[in-house]
């Protein structure tokens, strides 16, 4: 489903919002990644900075910026 959605979004140059706890999908799709904690953005990465991140890097960044708040859901996937 994600591949099809990505193809349609790319071909039609659409703006979309994807909400996920899967770090691999979050890094793979889209051109900007915003992570929220308690209703506030704590991580905002895009472009080359986002492209260089691994799921582990992303979790570490989130943990640092949210005072240690990493959930089990984020580690699955």
C-alpha cells in the first residue's frame, strides 16, 4: 500500500501527511520528518540530514530531544 501511495503522490505532486510509529517507513517515505512528544514537535529533519539517518539514529535523536521518552511502539517494525 505504501509503494502505491508513494507512486501516486510522486506522479501527481501531491502534499500528504503520513502518521506512523515505524521508524523505517518514516525515514523511507517523504521529504520531511517531524516527531512529536506530548503534542509538540521535538524533531524536525529534512533533505540530506534526513537521508543520512538510520532508525537507530532517529530513536537516539528523539530520546535526546524528548528527555528520554522512547516507547516500545517506536522500536517495533
